[in-house]
């Protein structure tokens, strides 16, 4: 085990990609295995913050007191090819998992853009990423998890092992009886949502821990369903001279059913393309662009897929010079790097300005897509603060990233964020579709949930962590 108690020795663990920074941290622990982690928890009485790889953008891996525990050494990967199950340590990155699966011709499709993100962090935030349009979030692939409570007690939890009776959980773990009630949120938030605890009728206990942002337990090991590596993945970058034409195409892409249903539909506004062009001059500065992927499962259906795509482009009279195609099977193509580079450019800009990231993560149901765009346009058209709009438009999950140049613009951007969050809340949308709440977005939960629901989440937190010491400050105070 590595223990560091001097700030200069663990400086890199004190911030995440939001540019939030930890203060007053007593020491850093880096356990090399689960047993060492359990021993830390049994002896430590401080507030505890879990650190994966620091790719989060809501301040969830930062704090202003206590200790930090890094999961970076928990990296073991065991692949059960016959059952198509992979057992992966929480500290393994998506890139490391993909490279190991590749050796067995297997594939984990819920693959977020940031390849250095850890599986534990993905579990904690119920991450989804670009291909969520076809495959959804990590929740859909988790079969088992090893969880360590703040007391050091271990829970080996399997899917379908513990199911609630309507809205009540009543079960025994480690000779302790645990009982609590929930509220049903699924009726209202049936679309992509990662804001607070997942609660619904007759739910699996596993789903309570997924997306709980490390506030209930520390995940050390996760078993995921995986798939056979597809024959190929065709990815297209398409430019548009008008945003309206782009949205027309998006609506038709979203109607396509399996087997032709796209894996992903990603949107870039004019400002995003201009920003990308400043770093990658091969990107055109146009009114809008889409990146979307099609799955080619077997070689014998490759021709059918391409015939379908050709007919789709022809129907919308998209000029061939505005269409670029590649294979994104291993995420090494130019188009993938276009998508991956934009968040990196934004994060670098924010670091240079010395400000915290202001990035929305709103999403709404399909029937509210047009209203969401109208709200965005009405509020953004009046601002002089630079911004870009991009993201998972297939899930109606667009990220507005403000790029303030100084404190005055930063504070004004926060005011605009507050207005946007309020408008999304009125429409029944989520203020966090995939990034979680962390510490930066909990002030906006009131636009989604009333105090009764937030208090219920806090009650559940206290059942598993009575002193509120684990990932203190995430989701609620």
C-alpha cells in the first residue's frame, strides 16, 4: 500500500476535469488490493473521497477535508469468453478493458468518449457515452459487483439477488437487517438520467448502487456482460449548411429500427466546429455537423447496411462532398478523434483560464426535443459569452459548454446555467443525464425533485453511511 501525507506528494489527486480542487486533505491512500482497502476503512474515521482517474466534470472526486483513496491499483481483468462476462477491477480504464477484450475478440459497447475514465467511475455515475443511443448505460451490462461499505464490510452483490417489494427493500446482509422505502422516479424520468439515486418499483438493489456516485459504498470489482466483436462499425461525419436541415435528418435517424438503428448520433454546432478547426484544420467550419455510427455485426450483412445508408443519404439530398466515412471498430479513425478532441480542447481552455467548468448535462424526452432547442436558442442567442453546444443528440442530451474569459463572464454564465436548469426542470427534464451531480450540480436538484424526494435519498445514504463520511458532499450536503 502507498500512503502519502505531504500535499506536494499527491498534488495530481487534488483536482478533476472540472478544474475543481481539493483542500485540507490529510493524506492519500493507494491500496493495491481489496484487503488493504478494507483495512483502511476499518481504521480511518475521517471523511473519505474516492479517486479514480480524475476525468469527472462535476467535482465528485474532490473535497475540502478528510482523506483520498485512489482505486488506481485495482486493475485486474478476468475474461470468461464462453459466458461473455468480464470481471474488471474498478481502477481499470476503458482503454485497458477494450485492449484486453480485443485479445478475445470481445467488445464492451458502453464506451464513453474519455478512454482514460475508470470502470469504477463509470459504475459510480451510471455512465453511458456516445453509443448509449443503441445500448443505453452501464446499468444494462452490470451482472455483479463487489462493494465495500464505509465500515469495511464487504457485499458481494449479484444481479436479481435482492429485489424490492414494490417500493420497499427489506433484506439481510452480513447478519444485519436493512429496511427502507423509496419513491418511484421512473414514471417521470424514464429517459436518460443520472441525477441522484435510481428508484422505482420492484427494482434490483444493484441499481441503487449504480449511479450513486460512491456515496453508498466503494465498488472494487464489477462483472459486465460483453459481446462478440462486430465485423465492423461504420462511422460517418456529415456537414450541414443549416441547423434546421441537420435537425430534420436527426429526427429521421432516430426513427430507424434495429438492425439498422444507429449506435450513436452526435451533434456539433457551428461554434464547436470553429473551435475544433482551431486545433484540427481538417475540420470544416460549417453551420452544424453530425457524427453517427452503424453496427455491422457480420460480414454477410455489410452490403445491406451500406445500401441502406446510401438510400438514406439520397433521400435527404446530402452532397457526397459533405460526407466522410471511416471504420470506428477500434476507435482509431479520424472521425473518432474529432469527437474525442472537443472535450479535451474545452477542458484545456478552462484550465488555462483558472476557472471551473460550466457544462450542462440536460436531457428531455423525445416529445420535448423541439422545446429544448427553442429554450437553448432563446437564452444563448442573447449572450456574448463564448459557448459551444455538442453531444448525444440521439438521447436529447446536448452539452452547452460556456467558455468565459474572466470572473465576470464566469458569474454571468452561472446565472444563465441557473435559468436553463430551471427551464429544463419545468419541462420535466433532467439536469444530469450522464455525468452525475457531484458537488457542482447539487444546487440544481431542486428543479427536478422536491425536498421530500431529496430527503428520501439522504435517508437512504444514512442507512449505508450513518455518519455521511463517504464521498461527502456528493449529491447533497
